[in-house]
């Protein structure tokens, strides 16, 4: 059943799903399966394997819930063979809960009180719709706590209302109407209208829109405004039509019973059905919005993590500031801290001459090849200062995002790395290392703090964290990790390792020196065969005796590569990088039971350019030096900018001032834009045209200039 369930939701081939599940059950990771088990999975990528993981978990949760419900119904002695079959055949949680609803233990309800007063037989008589003088019949039930026929009829209607609420067909019909016709509307709370904090939500003070069509960012904004107490939110449909749909399903006569049932239907709808199912519809819309927002966040994070590194170059990094000065650090090519101090080029000290002299001498002393400047306070002023300096050597100057640097600098990871330095020094080091290798540095920071999503605090936090963890893992393994320089957080994201083994690797390296071969990794305490199998292909060892140790070729296929070299009459070293030989190799000669064309093609591709970084090299970028604040902007200007966030409704662009500008999705292209990511990517250098400037609201509307 699990395979059928996953096939239904993914449309993937059954045999590929079976093989993937078998590998997952053997504790294989997604990166390992997608990279080194292509023959088994039919060449599924990490996204498709991730979908299998997702629906496998959903199926297991559904089955677990079925078992719990069946056990409860058995204990209540209400489980019929028909009900059992319906529950076992159910393929979604909503239907399952509807089937269980009539038997669910309830709090004290009006229907329960009516049953205690002996009114269930009266309710059944009314539902039969055969009695004409229902008041005379109801009179027989006037006893105990009941003092009138009206009370007896009201109690019977409460029982009928509960029955109506529990009918699966009625619930599904109303769900269908909500799905197709529901409107979400908002009203501002009058006392909050002038609240300064409420102003950012003023577009939603009086709003109405189809719930099925509302964009994810708008729904999340509305729900945030509601949670902060600025607006009230309502879900609405055509109540008359909804009631008519229920009437047609129940009422079959025109007598007094029908009148009572009609009253019960109205009560069931207003008191039970609509409140419950409209909340369910809103929750489903929220889940859909969450999924959309999480997807955007994940795409942005992937682009950020795979941002262009400058590589192993000596860097001088500056965390700019005014009153507190600019914190300067010098890093060697591997990111080790060699020097730190503070300069005061800006107000109030204005020691620009002293700062220029100091930067010049440090650049020469530490043979600096690039300068990284944080993009926060005083960034533009510091960049202008640096560009005045006449360096003896060619030094590239970069402005680097500081997002999350303060989180890192105060973290345990930073304290462990730099126990003798304060947060300001750690922050500067982080800025410099981000230029050298964004991925290696950003994995040390909680992804939610990097600032590349929208409404990340409003979406399901468990789902968000899970998705972001997957993105980090996939990015780290796609690039590969130098085991001899990697930090614990970076090693933790390698396939099959995790935090504890990463710590063991780090400690073993410190105690025994650098690893000289992949095989030596097996000596790390608690790193067993399974962990080695999952991790080895993603770990790199520079200058190893076996050159394959610095490639993505997995040790389990080394013998195949060695045989290729032998068959071609060359050494392993001479085979690697030799495209002429590699491209004429007949791969069919090297097929085995587990290794076929996909893996062999990957091996050849890797051997052509072993250890090639999939990321582009960082490029220098310069903002318009005449634009310093929002008041310097005017309509029609063409400006250089860097994409610093992407959403479903457009992208935000850093144009070198405090406020980022927005390119709305409608201004990305003259044709329809289905996906913003098809037109721009994070940290892309672009030219924008200023369309509108709202200084009061600090909003800048831009257009992508082609």
C-alpha cells in the first residue's frame, strides 16, 4: 500500500520507489542515493528522492493514526466490519478523521445533554419524517429536566444537528464549496487604526479576496496582522446556497418533521459545520502558503549557500561602524585569523588618514589579495575610503552581506573557534570568510537568521527547519568538503556524519594531524562502515597519494578507474584530466551488477575536471557612488544593484542604500512571469530602473532593465 500511495502522489515509477525505500531503510542519505545509487533508483535526483521521503513519512503517520483509531473503536465495542474496511482503505487523514468523528469522545455538548434527557428516540422519529403531529409525540418526552414540548423538540434538534455535522457526505460537500467559493475578508480594529505598527498592514484594513486564489505572501501578511491584533479575519461563502445543499440531502417531506429538521440544519451549519470547516479551509490555505513560502526560502538559501567564493586568498575584512570604529581583521588563505585591530576613519573621530595608512600597511604586511567590507552601517563610507587607497598590488574590493553575522559572533560555535576574542572580532572574521567560501561560513548560522525568506517566523517551524536542513545538506554534498580544513558545522552536514561524528573527526584531526587518505578516515572513533560508505565520496583530501581522494569518485569504484587506466596503458595520474583518452573509453566494458552507464558517465565527467567547484568565482561589484540615501533617487534613474531576496511576488534589490528596492513580478519582464527564479537569482548583479520612490513609507519600486 505504501508504494501505491507514493506512486499516486509522485507519479514516479514503482520499481524506482521500491529501490529508493530499500536504500532509505538501510540508512542511506538522500545525497548518497542521488549521487552513487543512480542505477538502483532509475537516476532520480535529490528532489524526487526527497518527495519519496516526504510521502513515506505521511503514509506512515496515516497508518499509525489508523491503528490508534481502530484500537479505540474496538475498546468502545463499536467497530463493525464495514467501518473497519472503510478506515483501512482510507488514503487521507481528513477522511479518516471524518469516519472517526461520530465515535470521538466529546466534551459536554447540547446533544449529549439531550441524550441524557432521553430525547434520542424523538430525534429518530423526526428524522424518519413520517410523523405528522410531532408536538403530540414530543409531549410524551416532557419529563425530568424538561418542562415543555419546545424544550423537548429543541433537544431533539441538537441531536439531529450533531448527526448532520458527522455526515461525511455533507462535510465533503461543504468542503467543496469552501474550496471553490470561499472569500477571506478583513476589517481593521478601529482602536488600532492609528497605531504606528499597524501601518505596514494598512493595505489589509478592509480587504476581500478569494481564499483559493490569494497569494501566499498576502495570506501570511493578513494572518500576521490578525495575530498582532490589528485586524479581524472572516471566511465567508453563500450561506443560502450551502444550506440548500444540505436541505436537498436530508429533507424528503413537507410535514412538521421537515420543519424541525430545517431548524436543526440551520443550527448544525452555523454552530458546528461552518465554524469547523471554515477553520479547516483557512488552515489548509495556511499550509499551502507555508509550503510556498518555505519553497521560496529554500530556493533562496540554496542560491546563497552556493554563492560565488573567491577561493583560497588572503583577505582583509572590515566590519564598518561610525562611533565604535571599523573592526579590521587579516585572514590567511585558509581563513585563519592573523591580526585584528580597530580603525576610526568616520565621525566622530574622522581619522581617515590614519585609517588609510593602517590599511595600506596591513595589506602589505599580510600580502592581502582581497578586501571584504560588511554591508551594514557605514559600509558605503568605508568602501569609498578603501577605494581611495593606492595599493602596491592589485587588490579586489568586495561588499559582503552581514546577514546573520551577529548571530554567529555570539554563538557557541564562534566562542569555541575564538575563545579569546570578542563578538566584534568574530563578526569581522565571519565577513572575511564569507568572501573566501560562503558555504563553509554560512552553515555555522541558523538558516532562518540569514534573512533570505519572507514571513519565516509565521510558517510551520518544524517543516521550515526540516526543509532548510535538507537544502544545507544537499549544497554541502554537491560542493564537497575538505576534511582537513572543515569546521564541525560543515562536517556535520556531510552525508552520513552528523554532529557527533563531526566532532570526533575534528578532534582526531587536531590530535593526529591531517588525514592523508580517505582510508585513514576509518580510524576516527565510532566512524563505522556505513558512515564511511555514505560520507567518503563527499570528503576531499588535497595532495593525497591517490589523486581520486580529491575527487567525487567514490572509493567503491576506484578499482574500475584503475582498470580503465591499466587498459589504456597510462598511470592513474595521467588518466585524470586527459579528455582525449577519457572520451574514447568504451564504458560498456566496465559495467557490473551495480554499476551501469549513469555512474560511469559521472566518473568520466569527474575525471575530466577532478575536484572542480560547481560554483562561479566571486566578481567585484560597485554601486553608484552618487546614491547615498533614498532622497538621492528619482524616477527614471538606471542603477546597478544586487538581488538580495526573492519572493513569489518579485525580488528585492540592494542599490547601495539602507532601503532595498522591490522589482514587482510584473516589472521583471514584458511577458508573463511564472517563476521569479527563472529571471533573477540571489546575489545576481543587475541594472534596474527606478519607477517610483515613496520617501515617507521608505518604499522603492524598480524595474529590471534588460
